[in-house]
């Protein structure tokens, strides 16, 4: 299995929705359905409020909860690490919709479940997923899990992976400690 992850830099994302639009366009989704969401998260209080945008889509988990509940094995995890739904096998029971702790599986008007497919065809051709290519701020990346974390960034400890190994890492801006701010 290929060990690749989505990296989302919360400090770079401006909430422009370009990734969401690219995903929706590529998947030809109806206006009221999204495989990728950009959710604003406010924190802090005056005079130090914060606002970050958390990009959420299928994270192609190591132990996907959706696979375990599918009664007809319509959801599979491929050797490339991507989790996909076979619309031909899906019976529309919605068990996977309820099982996904990230809320990333939707029901299409045709009555079958659907979700981010990881742009598997584009990855197979050596291209990044559509959401990554569309991001003007370069807040999204898809690559080897062992890629180093850029300077001035740390892993976001607020993200709950629900114990199922989502192939994602959220990065936050590193906040200097008091010792780092004080000169010699």
C-alpha cells in the first residue's frame, strides 16, 4: 500500500472555495452536494480572535468505518490507498453515510452513495488531485507521508482522527514560546 497523505495548511487557507469548486466540477456534482467542504472555525476572543478554514473531504482512512458497515461490499480500499465506492454495487442503504465520522459521504439523486475518489485516475497519470491543483494559496498537498513539515508549522493537535487512521495531516502556524521571543 502506498503511504500518501493529504496535507492541509490551515495557516495558508483563505477559505476561497477554489478546491471545493474544482472538486464539484470534476465530479459533476449537483449544486446542493459537496464531496469537499471548507468550514470556517472561529476561536479566541478580542483582542486575539482567530479564524481558520478546515478543508474536509474523504481522507481515505487506514481502517475506514464505511467499509465495515457496507452490507454489499460496494466500498473498497485499493492498493494505492484510495477508498472508493462502486456505484454499480451500492444499494443506497446509507449505512456508510452514518458511519463516516467526517461526514464526507453523500447520497446522489440516483439513490447511491458517493464521495471523494481521490482523483485516482489523475494520480495514476502523475497529476495531483483537482483540489490540490486548484488551490491558489498552495494550502493543499498530496504526497508521501514522510515529507517533512515545513518550517514555522506544527501538526494540528485539535484534529480528531477518530482512531481510524485518516490519511491527512493538518498543519498550523507554530506559535513561538515566550523563550523564543526574548532576545539574548
